C-alpha cells in the first residue's frame, strides 16, 4: 500500500491529515467566487458559475475572445431545469467565442451542449463505444432533443435502462 507525504508546513495539522480528495474539494471551493460557494444544490452551483462568465472582460482568453451574452447564459440555465431526474449535474465552461457550455465527461460517454451568444444551441456527444452525435438548431430543452435515449445513455445510463 502506497504512503503519501502530506504537506504540513503551511496547513493546520488537522487539515493536513485529510485525504487528498477532500483537500482538492476544499481548495476548489475556496477558489470559487462567493456566489458559487453559497449556491445550495450542485445544479445551483452550475447556474451560479454560468453567471460569473458574464463578467469576463473582452480578451479574457486572448485577442478576440469574449464573454457569453446574457441570452446564452439564460438558455444554459433554462436547459439545466429540463434535465430528467437522475441526470448528474454537468460541468459548466465558457469558450473564447462567447459560448456558454455544459458538458459531461463520464465512463458512459461525453456530451457537450453549447449555447452561443447568437442564441444557437448545439450538441456534440460520443458514446463509450465511440459513436458520435452532432446536432444544431436545438431548443434549450433536453426533453425535446433528438436522439434523447442515446443522450440519456451517455449522461445517466441507469435512467436510460429504466426508460427503455
């Protein structure tokens, strides 16, 4: 069994003895903006983080990069409210082109839903077997997405089995 040295010089002894995974969560939480820290549920935290993207300055990721528009963030947050029960919360991200995005990277596959500053909604997904999906011109509503069962197999395979 491997033994890992724990940092002790700059952490209180009680904190230094915590498992590394716990420390990683603590550090991640300490570096998040206050509104993300205050959010109650994991989905509330995703929505709060999406809101922080609105404050990104022009050029935040190099020349020409921009923050998402309020419309893009609102569509992403509306989409969150349409996720079926049992779907885990996605990870939010922002692209240099101003798109707000939600993604899942799971053993069952990968799914990225993009909400552009122009109001477009698209998705890209891959199943664990390597089958790829791309759709654009979508509504921000999971229940209206084409290939819904395949998408459910990616983000919540247990739910897909129950609904089959």
